[in-house]
């Protein structure tokens, strides 16, 4: 079975409440540090003794590793932690860099956020209005909630 099929099957198992079975299925991928498997494992627990805090710490570590390996979804999820300061130190400039990396990796919501940072020159990102508008437009074309309205705002400036 190829990795994508294994991940899809594991997601189906998780959706049906079979976390242990899903975990066993992706274990070889986890051992190989496969980014999609790391990202998936960041979303569930198989240890009944794992506290919420332990789960969050493990999740952040897995997301960080998957992000380092180029997983755009993991990178975008990390922005939420660093934006809120939940379980990590709040770091707005780092959030902007994570959003850029996720957008560069094709994450559609990150395109909207990074596009706005570029357009306005916000959060430590150098202003590049044309590039920012293009990313917001891509997000709107991809159906990101609120992107079309933001694009209209940019065009009215």
C-alpha cells in the first residue's frame, strides 16, 4: 500500500473511533518520520494516561517535526499555537514566517493571511502589494472563507 492510501485508511479508522487500529497502521510511517503520518498522529491519542497537557506537548512536537519536513498543514496549525501563546511563547513575527512557509507550500488559508501581510506590510513582512493581492486572489479562487470580501477591500484601496 502506498503512503497516501495508508493515511486515508488510517483517517477512516480514526473517524470511526478506531484510534488504536489507525495507530498500528501508520506506525511504520511514523518510524520513518513520514510528514502526513506525523501530522495525523498530532490529532489523536492512544494512551489513556496521556493528560491534555501531555497531548498538547506531543502534538506540538509532531507538528513541528512535520512542518520542518515541509508539511504545509502542520505548519499552518502551528501558527495557531504561536499566535495565541497556547503551550508555546506567543511570537507574532514567527507566526508571519510560518504563514509564509505554509502559503509557499500551498495551504489555501495561509495564502490569504500571508497575502494580507504582504499587501499591508504587516507583522514584519516587507510590503509587496502586487504579490499580496495575487495570494488573496488565489485564496478567493480556492473558496477560502472571507477571501473574496478581503480581495474586494484591497481593490477599493
